[in-house]
């Protein structure tokens, strides 16, 4: 599903304030710092809490393997700047039906600054530009209004609500389900009067063009 271009670890996306790139072993302390927090883990399906020792390293090795095999596109979110701190993760994986499923997590230290929206927009642009996917699915817990707003700002439409299995939470939880189709994505980009992805910054729109043209210094 995912093209050869994304299967190389020099692949990255650039936005106005962020780099989205493959995770590295050196990112493990940063990933642990936010993934181990109850306030972030409880909103996810896969992050265990308490967070086991070595879990960040396991996640990174698996993400790199899945990226290299073309089974996923999992990128860490890092801020631009001298130290380029890792503040989150955005992922695209394949569902059993062959659809792309989007997920993201952001450190609480970076909440409320628009970073999640910026990262998700760039990731969605890349997914539709580089794959033949016709739709992208996402779901959030009904209590996670912040993530719901991110999806809506990125053009996702609410589909329905239901009980979804969150393995790391140990059962079924009420979730809101969202969908973004290729047609909807294309329409919103071409029509400046639509409220969703048409209002992206030029940097986000250009992210797909800055894929692997340079290697991070």
C-alpha cells in the first residue's frame, strides 16, 4: 500500500513549524516522556499504562520495520529549532478492509498550539498524494474533544458513534468515528469557500513536495 518513497528512513515531511520523520532509537526518552503519562495513554487504543520499561524502544523498532515493509507510515513529530524536540507521533496503518487508519498523539506540553492539526494535515496530504487510498478512517474516544476538533479542522466528517475495542484500555469504549474521502479532500482543496482542508497554510500544502529532497543534518 505505501510506496517505496516512504520505505526509506530519509523520508520526511516539512511544515511551517514541524518536521515529520521516521522514529529513531534516540527518540525513546522523548516518546517515553509523553506516552507514559496517564492523561495521554488513556485516550489511545494501544499505549499501555503503566508504561513498561523498554516499551518506547519496542515501539520504535516495530514502527521502523512496518515503515520499511510498506505496511505503515509512522512518523514522529518534532519541532523545528536547535534541539528539534520530539513532541508526538502521527501514524497511518492499514485496516483489515484495506483502508488507511489515522492515529496521532501529542505531548501535553505541546497542547493548545495547533501542532496536532499541522502535523495531521501534512500527513493526510502525503497519504492521498502518494497512495491510491480512497479514504482515511479515524476514531477518537467521545471524551476526547481536542482530537475531535483536530480531525474536523483537517476535513474529516463525522460518521457515527459506537463501542470500539481499545486493547490497552482493556475493553470496549464509546468512540466517535470519522472519515475523509479522496473526493472530499480534493474538493476542499479546490474550493476556497469550504471550511476544512482548504484553509491549510502554504507550508502544509507544500509538505508533500519536500519529501526526501534533503537529508536532515
